C-alpha cells in the first residue's frame, strides 16, 4: 500500500510542486493521477520512486517510511515498482528479448530464470513473435508493450505509468490500457499519471485530480473533469 500524509515538495529554487497532499492507495487498486501540465504529477511519481524527497510530510510504501530507508534498502523499494514512461526508454542496440532480460540481469537473476521468465512476460504483452526485433523495427504501441514487459518482469507490487499513452495513436493507446487493466486484475497495483481525458473517462477507475499541487478531487469511479 501507499500512504501519503500531508506531503509537500518545494524545489530548491523555491517552487512549490506539491502542497499538503494526503491519500491512501490500497494494494490492487487502479488509480489515475490527472491534472494540467505543471500541477505536480511527475513530482508525485518521483516521490514514490524516491527520486525526490518530500520537503515535509510522510511517504509510506509497504509500511516503510521512505525517508527513513537506508541507502542500501532503496534498491529493494525500486524493485517493488515497475515504471513505464511516455517515451518508452528502450535500449536501441538490444533486441526486445535483451531489453527485458536486462531488467532481470540488474537484479542478479540467473540465466535459467531469465530464459524462463522473459518469454512469459513477452507472451503476456502479446510480443512473443518480436523477441528478436530491435526497438526501431517496432511500432510505438509495440515499443510501449516491450517497456511494459520490462517493467513487469521482476513481478513488482506496483506499476507506475507516467503518460504511457502520450506518444501513441488512439488504437495503440487503448491496447495499452487493456493490458494495464489485465495486469491490474492479476493483482498488480497500477498508478497512471495522464492527460488523456477519453481514456480516463472510458476506464471508470479511481481518479485523483491535482491542481496547483493540491488534491482537487479523489473519486472512486471518476472522470477526467473539465480542467485543461
Ligand atoms: P506535471 O508533471 O503535472 O507537469 P511537475 O511535477 O513536473 O508537474 O511540476 C510541478 C511544479 O514543480 C511546476 O511548477 C514545475 O515547474 C516545478 N518543478 C518540477 N520539477 C522541478 C525542478 N526539478 N526544479 C524546480 N521546479 C520544478
Ligand atoms: P502502427 O499502426 O502502430 O503505427 P506501424 O505501421 O508502425 O504500426 O507498424 C506495423 C508493423 O510493421 C508492426 O508490426 C511493426 O513491427 C512493423 N514495422 C514497423 N516499422 C518497421 C521497420 N522499420 N522494420 C521492420 N518492421 C517494422
């Protein structure tokens, strides 16, 4: 679970990105974080990944206050989260298989585990037939599915997606959303920051709307709302 309690983030230049944010995300939820550009969505995601540290308040993930984690404990926190980004961030000189395998390599998985698990996740995202392709041979939707496979290969408790459909055509975007929904139904908590009004309105999931660094709405089966 994720608990934010009165969290504020003020960057060193004095700009307030988050202002007294509190929410609780239960294991297994699917949550959209919506809001106009500059409202604080990316900052929120960086706090969850411990790429940035809250100026005040508490960020609690799986019962641990992340501010109190020792340096050597941070890799374990990161391992519990898979992340996908708008721009895919695949390694261009590695094949699809190698891109996914790399995430397992980093955590010291054995060759045997890699040979077993990579085909499993590639099949989950429908890309078994592209294992030997390179990223520039794939469509945008396919590249994002590789990124999803890589994010999921180590079985994270959370999947964090920052504008994952931002570079995709509507059809590829809906395919990614169906995959995220499947992944969520298998038990992974999904947290997705987005601007995509049609997607948010169609999915009918929990919506946390941020405006000017504050929570404007938190609705169980919400829509995007009227902002931006
Ligand atoms: P969003 O993801 O919703 O566009 P951000 O979290 O990127 O919002 O930004 C929220 C606010 O914090 C904005 O005013 C932005 O200019 C500011 N901000 C973001 N990152 C930094 C940074 N590294 N240093 C200073 N200000 C930042
Ligand atoms: P989309 O409809 O998502 O835009 P594309 O038209 O880009 O898809 O790609 C359609 C198919 O062609 C995909 O299966 C993709 O893997 C393949 N493809 C696209 N570009 C290349 C390329 N440069 N080399 C080999 N295969 C490609």
